[in-house]
């Protein structure tokens, strides 16, 4: 392995903690998108200090299991997670069980391995059919960016790339991940990138140790001078007006191992001409733990993406207990396709004698674009009218400061549907149990639509 940092160095723990703070929120979003839930068996490769292993342990619960591996495990050994197994393990050469995991994750590991393509193949074999592989590695092409431009910073970025290549590290492996996973035979491959623009001192905890570690190698290479390195180190400690620096681009790629039966049963997109049935669940379904778990996962997974950045990492929009109560109260509407698969849901209930409300309206990600949101909202409006209500309301969570792309889309869609803004409330006043889970101050826009006789308006969503 060509790992260039010393895991025995006391400062390495500080660097890894800073790295976790920078990248964990995006990693958690990527893992959540796989559907990881109670009972899953997960493998965390190169687990470091264990922040993601601990999150996975909580996510899969007592019925699940997480195996966390690394070549140095002293930080993992201290984690108080009863369903966590810690292994000192070299992913290149040590044995790895096949078809043992529902989810395998490796972050900032494979770039260091000359055998990275062979390791990807090993990790795929470790997946059960239908299981997910999530790999995250950087692309340093953006490292030379700064504002204002800084000549020494650019030269150091070029020198660092050359030094990493010389050490056997692929500084551009992130850009290759999507193709790597497809080449390994995975399906449903998705790759996304994230970077951070910060004052240089804010990135010092993650970047400065690397600069110092490869300093001599960079200077020896002739691309950068000692003065250049010193100028960059000055910016990392600049307490006045430092440059804006950019982290590496971290690419997160995920793909699923095909099932032997040609992937039969995997969610397929709903065609626009396919029948989607919408109706209230029978109250007795609240006792069906499997159904309640699927609905809870659907709501939380959709909101984890649609409201990304608004909630703290790991925050859940609903719980199985809450969902079971709503189903038992006859307040959950579901959209299903002919084979019985639930592809959307919403919560409908009465807020006053003559006003109803529709909330937590979600469509399964694999079935967006088929009008499921429209069909659920149509049903909610018809149901309200049939119950003698004069109007129906909904709440839209929005950031107090700035905008959010999915919220702007929903504002426009609700406007087209005839929902007009009637009130704006602080989140803590309306849902005090959820407010502490917010990552940023938010407001609730209350929107209302009259329900005159006649069919509801139709619009694609």
C-alpha cells in the first residue's frame, strides 16, 4: 500500500477528524441513497477513526452487523457499538468473504492502492446479489484553484500531483470511478462530485499535513521552490485576509451487484401509460411491520436527498412507530403499480372541521417522472372534497436564509396547482421535536387551496 501518511503520528488523528467533519455529510447522503436500513450487513473498508462505521452501526440496528477494517485499528477498537466487528485487514491481500454483505463502502482508500482495479473486483465479490458498493476518492484537478489567483499555490498543486504519482497514489482516481464500477459489472451506477471552497486556514487541518509530508519530495521534483511552499503554508495560517482555497473534488460512486435472475424484481421506472393505483391503506396495515418499515424507509430516503443540507447528518424525517400510528389512523395514502410495489405515499388528515392537510408526499426515486406526485395530490384533493372540506393545506420547509433547489421547484409546482401562501412559521413553533435536527434555521410555509366542486386540476410532477 502507498499510504503516504504515518498512522502512528499523533497529528494524524486530528487530520482524520477534520477530514470526517468535511466529508461525512456527503458520505452519509450517498449511503442513505442505497436504502441501507435495519438488518443489513455492511463492510467499511479503511474505516479510519470510525465515524462512518459508527453511523452504519446505528443505522442497521441490533439486527444488522458492521465489519470495520483497517491496517491500523486502535481508533476503531474504542468504538462502543455492540453490532460492530473490528478487523485489522489489508484489503489487497487478506482473505475477504464472498457474497457476505448488503453494502460495502470505501472512502479515500483505493487511490492509494496500485492494485485498485483488482480490489474493486474483490469488493464486488464480497457483495450479496443486489448489494451496493459505494467508493469515494478524490480528483485533484481543482486543487490549483484559488481566489484571488496565487502563483505559488498553483505550482504547489502541480508539484503535489507529481509527488503523489511518484508515491504510487492516483490523484485523479475520482474521475475514473464511474467507469471503474461499470467495468466491474455493477448496474444502476451513479457518480457525483463535491468540493468545498473555504478560507485557506479552514482547510489547513486536512491539507497542511499532506503538504508537510511530501514537502521534500515536491521541492526535489523541481516544480516548486522552498519559498513557494512557505508561501502556501503562510496562507494556511493567514489570520488577516487569506485566499479562498478549494478542497479536492471528492467523487462518490455507487453501483449495485446484479441479481442472478437478470435482476428480476428490481424497481423499474413506471411508464406514463402504466396504471398507478392510489388509495388509503387499511388501518390494519399498521400492524404489518414489514410494510411500515418500507414506508418509513421510502419517506426518509426521499427526504434525505430532497432536503439535503437542511438536516443534520443521520436525521430522520419519520420513525417506524410514527408511521405505524398514521397507518392505523387511516391517514396514509399509497401509490402502487400492478405488481403491488409501493412507489409513492402521502399523509392526509383533517386540521379543522373544514380544512384538510396533505404532507410528506414522496415518490420513489426510480419512478419519478411518471406523475406519481400529481396522482397522490389529486387523490388528497378528492378525498378532502368528499369529506366535505372547503380547503386543503400543505407545509413546505424552506431555509430561512437563501434558497434550496428542490424547494424552489416545489414552490413553482404548488403555485401551478393553486396552493397560495397564507402563513410562514418558525419550525420550532410548529414541530418542536424536529427543530433540533435541523442543520440550518428553517421556516414552514403554509399553503392553502380552496376545494370547489369539480375534478382537481392536473399537472405533471
